[in-house]
C-alpha cells in the first residue's frame, strides 16, 4: 500500500499577536486565540480547529461510504466537544493534562435506516476515520529545527 505524504506550512500571521497562517496546497486559513488566552480573536484556535477537523473527517467518511453500506444518508451533523484544562498549558497547574482530557462526538443522522444499521455504520466511521485514528493511536512524532539569520 502506498504511503501518501501530506504537509502544511505554518507561519506568523500578518496581523501580529498570536495569529498563525496555515497553508496546504493552494489553501490557507488562519488560527488565533481568544483574548482570554492572549489572542485577538480573529479566528478559531488550534484546539477548536482540531475538533472541527475531527468532525469533518468523520463526516467525509460517512458521506464517502454511505452508499457502500446501504445507508440512505440525507443529512449529517456532527457535534464534537473537547474538555481541556487551560491551567495545564498556561503552566498554572503542573499536574493538569496539557491537551484534551476528553473528546465526545455526537452524530445527528437523517437516514431511512434502522437504528441497528446506523449504529453499525457509526462504528465503521469510528474505525475508518484517519483523524480519529491519529488521535487514538498517536503516530511517531519527530521535531527538528533550523536557526535562520535575522537581517538587520
């Protein structure tokens, strides 16, 4: 099976502050933080984007595979919530987990199928979603850096 590499380049946003610009292929979006976390509230923050990405991935899997599973999917809405103790990453509580301690997903499905068929399909979505798998089974993560000269 071939390995496909995906990438994103993240740079400081033009607005300053905590804003970051994310780019993949020809697409771009901004991330920021709310004022309570030191940002300008110009965009969603990274953990909100993670929740949105998780929900979107599950939705794409549902839409991509519904016919194969004989699910007559009319509409799908996915609410994803995460519990995060901000004292962890703010350094106020050394015992607090820095990332999410709990993520919950609730599917709202409009389909002309039995409850059992929908439950089996949701279990398939959970097994097949790459973002969910990445969260549940973390990949090997490597970090490197380069120091670039500042032009005076």
